[in-house]
C-alpha cells in the first residue's frame, strides 16, 4: 500500500483528488457494453437473457423466474444463526428507515388557499442483489426493507444464478423472510434492463425504480435505463476512507481497510492522517491482515491499485478538506474527538464515528443502509433509503375567493410572457356564471 505525502503543499480539491484517483477506466469501458446488453434485453427479452446467462454465468436451461418452492426450501434449510442475524438486521433497518418517510405537510398560503406536500410511494420496485464474488444476502434487507417502509406493494428481486442455475439460497432465504415471492435468476446489466423494460415471456412487468449494488456493469446499466425508470445512486466498487490522528489504533484501521478491500480488486482503501508514525504502523499491520485473510489475492490487488493509499497531511483541517473533496462511500473517524468532529465532514455516503463503529457494522447490523454512493457521488447524492421509493407531490386547492385574490397577478404575468391563454383560463372562472360555493 503506497504512501503519498501531501504535507507542506497548497492543494486545491482537484489536486487532492488527483493524488488518489478512482479506478475509473473500468467504469468507462463498462458503459458501452452495459448499454448494449440492456438494449439487447429490450429487443429480444428472454432469448437475450438466456444467451447472457450462458455467456456470463455459464448456466443454461434454468428457470429465469424462481419457483416458489425454491424460496420455501431455502428458508427451511438456512442456518439458524444466519436466519436469526437476518431477522435482527431486518428489525434494525426497518427502524432506521422509518425516520426517512416525511409526514404530509399542509401550508396555508392565504384564506381558502392551501398546498399539501405529500410523499407518494412508487407502485413497483425492482431490486438487484449481487451473487458472484459475494452473495450479498444482507443487500436483500437493505433494498427491500426501505421499499416496504415507503409503502411499495409490488417488489421484484433479481440475482444471478449460481452454477446449479438457482439463486443463492441465503439470498432466497432473506427474500422469503421479507415476503418477497417474485424473484428472478438474472444477473448483471441484463437484470437491470429486464427490470426496467420488463420481459413478458417470464411475467416480469416493468418497475418504476431500480435499486441495489453491483459491479461496474450493473452501475453502468443503471445509467443506460435512467429516464426510463428511477434509479438509486450508481454504486460501483466499494470505498473506505479513514481519517485518523495519533491516538488511533493502527491494528483496527488496518483491519477495516482490508475488510473493504476484500470486496473487489477495484475497491478503494484510503487512510488520511497527520501522524507519520501512525501511517508506518498501519502499513505494517495492513501487510499482516492482507496476508492472513481468505481473499488475500483480491485484497492485495485492491491495496496495490492507484485507488488505494495512505495519505499524509499537515493537520486536521487538511484531512477534513481532503475527505470532503474525495466524498467517500464510507468514512470512518478514528479521532480523539470523533463525535465533535463529525459535523465537519459533510460529504460521505455514511459516517462511522469512533473506532468501535466499523464499516462492517454498517454492512449488516447498524440499522443504517449499506447501499451508498461511490465515485465521489456523495457530494450530491444520498444512499439508499425509504426516500428512494417516494415521490414528493404537491396537492394544490384554492377556492373562488382565493383565486380572485391573485387573478390580476396571474393575468399580468401571463401577458408578460406572451401566454394570453393562461390568463384567459383564469378569466373564464369570473365570467358568465355565479361564483361557486366555497369548499375550503
């Protein structure tokens, strides 16, 4: 894991970002391929999905729509400890998501004039759950629970088939615990296209919103269907950035960096600190953890990539500026005053405060959501939540007297914009008939 020394330099946010570049080339290469896959699914439906399954998943002849008995079998056979953990995660994420549904608000503009701001759930959601390098059963919880909390009544789940043609049993068990019965053994960009456009041959109706994590092809496919359906953030390869001072525990930092590096060779693992001594100790500990972990080759590739580094800065202010410019998916604060400092870090998908709040906790049991923006999108985009599946709507109601009070203003603005019919629609309500009864 390389060390970058930025001390003593006056750097702009762009300069800071350039020092630890994201692994963007793979995403750029995936865009064209993903769009082609999505278009093929739109044009040829089931035939395209089966060809893609044979090419990418090396399976054929399997049921694209998962039979209900597969879900029942998975739920019956899941390890009891895993089931208990999933049930606890469901409770915690449901509680955390409930705060994300705003109450309707009524604003009285004047006598007889009001606007109701309400939040309406979409009718149908499609969630994608990866099943390749890591069968993310926890992502079933993170996607389905917020949709249910939002009030979505129709949910379709897609996940790639394993070598036996079935969706991973733990993923199916999680779906079963949540009452999701519409599941498809479809993977990658093709799954995103199928959810967005629908596939009549397998009774898959189009959804309104597609959510869920995935690789660069999945993220790129979301971009390809944006505008056809709503999407959550384009969550690509995972990221962790840790800001630490000289009070931090090097062993815990190393463990957390490695824990995220095991996701993917393109994962980003970054430490930012003003302590050269801590940087050296973390580098040593990272080598130990990386060598001992099960996915050591994958971890080594991620940590050796240009997207991972230990960054030395002058002080806390520079560390904060770096983090806010980088806008990581996951931000950990290993600082003596972590709770007080948290408010300074304004751009991150999720902030983990203190050394007893690792990202791994957020991945499973914190009650927060682990589907978060990557690639710097945390500067402007939220993670997944109940709000992902909600549409704010304004419901406006004026009575005749309230309309009369703004009659002249509307007509004046309509004429100023050379849209006289707008004003005429107002005037029509005051000509040739008695004023209607007040309804408000």
